[in-house]
C-alpha cells in the first residue's frame, strides 16, 4: 500500500494558532490559583485538627474555637 501512514503525518505549523499570551492575565490567574490552594489547605488542616478535638466529650465548642483560632493564626502567619 502506498501513501502516508497516519503516524508519519507531520505538520510544520505551530501547535497553537491564536492571540499572543496575555502574561498579566496569566499571572493573575496563577496568583488566584495558588491563593485558593493555600487557603483551602489551611481550612482543611484546621478542620482536621478541630475534628480531632471534637471527638472528646463536650468537644464541639472547643473544636469550633480551635478551628477559628487556627484560621486566624494562619491569616497572620501567611
């Protein structure tokens, strides 16, 4: 069989054709993503610590206070 096989079909055109990259928008998106990851991680760690304290008798109140304290401490530290 003659002809070209699909695996051998190469193009010389660029992979992306379109507008040039908007670096300012890229930086804002990256900063937003890293901020969400950072604060999401802080919230999950605070929740896990609060859940550990919540397993004790009467622990709901202390766990809630601890959750808030960890989040506030993270706000000032980070």
